[in-house]
């Protein structure tokens, strides 16, 4: 006997495509297709032909859409399996269809090989259900026989029920008495059958609290009726399992319902698969959005340096003989800086790609945090293109309690301080014992707060990740603040924590934008023409997370921003 499939789709070409694809199965009478062009017409055909096994239904149709049709189908013929057809990224409608009872789904454009697999899987499921229902009906009929026939059929019934994976149960109509429950109950519910016989509603105790009221309401309102519902139960270890529960009324010779029989099936694997499908679809959507953002960013951010390079190259190529050595150097510097800018952007993109792919690892090494921060400050302070052309205050390190605050600052040109070349002897002499350390380079003022460690003072952190954190935050502070303003950078030692606080007096961040700061390619709405990739803070957040630290932001638009990074602090010892 051929399996019958109802195709509900408003596209006229669908019928010819399906007949062409399945022509051999149709010719061999393995499959029989009937067609309808909307949900209303499909319901009419189902009412006149109840031999349909599977319905293939498009979600978007005139007169009656696919979701409404699935709702009606469940009431009309719950054993027919519906396979929905939807757009690839229509996650909401797919989820809605599955929640309303759809068995499976396929996406447009339709892969007919995939369609054939899905149809075969659905038909196989229908065949299994029919076989089980047939066996169940046989068991019901046997229960109506005489006492001797009842004893014989009961033995056959037990053999059947005890060898299926599902939980087979028989109760009174009001569920106050459990007449029979198969051994599968103990495997699925992780509870004894003896307790269920003694307390017929004890199975409800395992139902998830969020589902319990709904389950009990169904039992009360559908008493003596056929019903189907899905719900979660919790095992002794708090594990969650999904159950599909179906109940069927049994009538006596007078047509009165006097028993309920049912099947309870563990569908956890199917539910998890559905969740994974939804997650995969969401990941695909996010990836698509990320690719779109990447293309938009690269096309915009690379255009400026490339234009600069092109214009400078053309000037040097055609007019170098008219340009002085100084002007030629200016153009060469512009080319060099533009190349550096593109390399920086590419490095940011590669780093965030590593992180997204889970390839960015945490590799801690011993670090002198004070010297590390000092080198970062010196590098960025010297290279700050926007600092005013003036002498810069160079702060020195002393025991703060032994010298007035006013003498902590000397007005010297910035190049007089170079950590790699040493420092004034009084600084070197007191650095290891200082309770406060000051360093000012360019527009950055670095200050150490809290007592220095009494031992070697080497912290276990990932130098590569920490450099990304500090560099990106300090560069942002310099970029988004006035050229004559100061960026305050504090390193604070707390118990088992190192706090890095960077405060600027710049343009600030609008409140509405702050929740999106650490998303890739996001840029605040008030940046104007200031260039940037929108990757810096996303990189910072990933690096902080790898340290198992936290980052907070406090910002008022027009007044400035403070970023605070707190990282776990473990000191290096010789035992490591």
C-alpha cells in the first residue's frame, strides 16, 4: 500500500517539481501525492480523505497560513505528521511551527535530496506510531474479554508492554488508581513503580515546576479524553528530561470510558537536537551580520590610508624633483604611517578572529607590573601624535611620606626619561621601597597606588593579553580626549587583585551606547569623524575574560570616561 503525502504550497511549480523528483516512487506506487494551494483547501481534502500519512506545508500562504493549518491539523488528525517549509533564516516561524506540533522542517530553496530523506523519516515515524497504536488497540480489545481470555491477553499484553522503550500505563479515568505501569517507568522517571501504585499522582512531583501547573490542568480538563502533551521532568541529580505523554480513553461495551491507557516517551534527544538547530541558525545569522560589519568597516577604514598612500606616491613620482628633502620626508612619513595604520587594523581583525574561533589562549608568565606599565606609558606617550609641542612634566618616584608633594614633579623635556637607559639615581634607589610611584609621559600620567610587594614583585599574567588591554584603553583615552588634556592611569594593588584604572576627560560615551561597547565593530554614536575599527574594546573584553577578570565603565557624555579593569593577582614564587 502506497504512503500518501499531502503537499500544501501556493507555488504552482511545486507540484510539477515533486512529481518529477518522485516519479519512480509514484510509478511503483510506493508514494501517492495530493496537492492543495492553501491551508483551507488542505483541510477540506483531509476531511474527505483520512488516509494521508504526512503533510508537507509551506508557512507563508494566502487564505490560511501554515501555522494556522498546523493548529487545525492537530485537532483534526493528530497522527498525521507535518513537515514545514520555511525560509532559511526564518527562525521564529520554524520554532513556532515546532512548538505547535510540526514533526520536522526543511528550508527554501528546497534541496530535494534532503526533502526525500525528511519524507522517508516522517513516514517511518508514522509507521512506528501506527504499529504501536495497533498493538495498543489490540491490548484494549483483549481487556474486554471474559476472565479466562483476560488472563491470557494480560500475559501477552505484559510481554508487549515490558519490551518497549516507552512507559506504558493504565489508570482509572480520574487517575486515582494506577492499574498497570511498565518497567520503563523506573528507567525514565528514576522512581519506583511501587511508590506509583501506592501514590498514583506521585509522578507529578518529578515534573519541572514551570510545567507542573500546565500538566495538572490538562489532566483535569481532559479527563476521559484523548490528549497529548510535552513537558519536562527532573531526575534525582536535577538533570532535565523531556517527556511526550499521550493518553487514550478505553470504553466498555456500553460506550462509557472506564480506563485511560497511555504512552510516555523520553524525547530529550529530539528536543536537544531542535535546540541545537535553533542555535546553529542563530550562529549563522550572527556570522552573516559579522561578515557584513567586517566588509563595511574594511571598505571605510582602509580607504583613508590607501588614499593617503596613493596621493603621496603620485606626488613623489611626478614632482619629486621640485620637492625639497624635507617635504619628501613628510610624504614618506605619511606613507609609512598609513601602512602602520593598516597593519594595526589587520592585527586587530586577526586577534578578534582568533578569539572568536577559540584559538586565543591564556599563557601567564612572571611580569613586573610597574615596569610593564611604565614601558607602555612611555611608548604611547612618545608616539602620541596629538600632544602639544611643549615640555612635559616628568614625575619621579619617592617615598611619598618623606618629601613634599610639590617636589614630586620636575619640568623636563619628555625625552629625558627613558626606562631602558636608566633613571636618576635617587629614583632607582627608592623604587623598590616606594609606596607611591609617579610617571608622566606626554599626556599620560601614571601612578602606582598601594604598597609594593616585599618579595620580587613578579605577577603571573599573560603579557600579550595585558598589553592589548592597556594599549587599547590608553589609545582610546588619548584619541577621544582633547590634545591639551591629561589621561590618568592608575595601578592599584589590592588583596589578590590588580586594578588598572584609566580615566580621560574626553567626549564620553552616551548612556544608550554603553551596553554595546564590547561588541565587535560597534562604535559610539558621538564619535563624529574620528577614525576607528570598533574592535579595540571587543579585544579588551576577550583578553580580560581570558584572565578571568572583569571590566567596568563609568562615563558621562561630554565629561569623560573611566575604564576599570580588575584582574586576579597571583605572585610568582620559586615554587612555580
